[in-house]
């Protein structure tokens, strides 16, 4: 349920991840990790809750917009769809906004209580972004970035996250600013009883763990950052692109189980490992790797409970195209010996990377 501005396809669930051994200890890579991004956490939900309790005026809405700028506009228009109120008078707009906040009093209480207990995700996200930032900008310190991490409410919609990027001037220098935003009520863990009463996708509970905030925001950031530079015409292009995202993100979270990050069960992950050769054979036998017809291969990159359709077993987990892309990238990494993510992302031709990887899991 990632929505991005540069939009990561609207109403699309974000990419879960996998985990491998991290960073070599060469001097260049140690130096790259010293490039520290600036990470700021913004409690937008807390501000809304204060307005709910103390009362909201038209001036308060203007102040929110002025304070939070681009984030507020994206939340107001894209997530909440409140642009319809723009033609209303200030009094009507304010009354409707106050009504919405009062209607969600219990939601404010739920998230407040939950996030007083659940705090690990912030350290996960900060550490992950710092690791990635150092690797991706290994040879260009001028790309030091600011990350503004916002929380918000989304009315239990499928806008569970969104991302945006801007170029800003800071102390006379250009600096990238990334907005990473997440809907607090969508990550209350699969034991939260209200989820079963809502009209949510059947696979939603794979991605509602609180730590998924860190995983999904990192993947959304990677997709937003690199998608404009990559033309994906074939299935192989798509698989390698998604594989790079998964591999890059898994390096951000080296101490977590791959199935936890991606949204698989341990059993599903073991199935993928045991059937990797058969999945690859299925793609080869059906001449899918170089097809440019999206309809031929879209099911291998679709989120859901299973991969459906002819040629795959009934118990086949979803996202097997992403998984094979990951394994190609991991094979490439193994061939390189020492490498960094900066060099991985420089290779934009998927077939070149496949050839260099010598990937062939068919025994």
C-alpha cells in the first residue's frame, strides 16, 4: 500500500525484503558509511490530536499547511481527498475537519497506546537509512540528504505509506529532501481486532506488523530514487529492478529474518529456496524472460496470498518474479567479491547483470 509522489503506483502495496551478510571492510566503504543523512521525525498525528482535544480553527489549518508544506498537501489531497472542501467557506471546512477528528477519537487513542509500547521501528528505520545512504552515495558526499519521517492517519485506507523527494537549499548548498510518511493505524499488528471488521485486502495482515513501517519506507525510498532512471521493458528488466530493491533493502536490516521483512512466512521462504530451480525453469521454458508483454508476466510480481495461474503449484507464494530477481542480484554480488550498492545500481542493463552473475539454479 505504498503511494508515492512521483507516485509509486497508486494503491500498490510496498515491496517487502530479504536479508544477507553485509558490507565488506574496505577503506572506501568504511569512509562511505561516515556520510550521515539528517533524519527528522515529525509527529503530525500528535498535532492533530491536540487540535481534536482543544478545538480547530481555520487559522489552525492554514498554520498546518504552512508548517508542513509538501507533506500536508499530499496528505490533504491524495490520502484524505479533502480537496473537495477547498470551495467551501472557512467555517464549513473547519467544521468538517473537526468532525472527522472527533469521529476518529478512538483511533487516536489506539495509536497513542500502541506506539507508546512499540518503538523499535524508529531505530530500525534510522539505522537502515544511514547504512543505505552511505553505500549509495559512496563517492559523492554532495548527495547528503535530509529525511523527514511523518506519521499520519488515513481512515484505514490502503494509503499506508507514501514518499516524495525535493531539492532544497540548505546553508547555501543543494540538498535532497525526502519525505517518508506512514499511516499509523495501518501498522497495529495482526492481533488488532478492528482489522477483521474492515474491507481490507486478504493479504493485508502480511504487512501490518509495526516494524513493517521501517521495511516499507526503505523500499519506497529506493523505488522512488531509482525508478525514473530505469526503463523496464521486459520481464527480466522488472525482475532485476525489483531484485535490486530487495537486495539493497535487505542490507539495511541484516539482523532480521528475510521472511519477516518481506511478508512471507518461514514456510513460504523455505518453499522458495527449495523450488528456485523449478521457478527459473518455468520462466525459461515459457520464454518469459525477454517478453515485453506485461500481461504475460504481471502475475509473478503481484501482491497477494499466492501466485495464481497455469504452470505453478497451488502452494506457490506471491512475488516469485521479485524473488528470482533477488537471486540474480545475489549471484552477481557473489561474483564480484568486493562491491558496493553504488556500483550495483550503476548497471542499468538487466541482461548485462544477468550475464555477469552466471546465475543458473537448474541442477
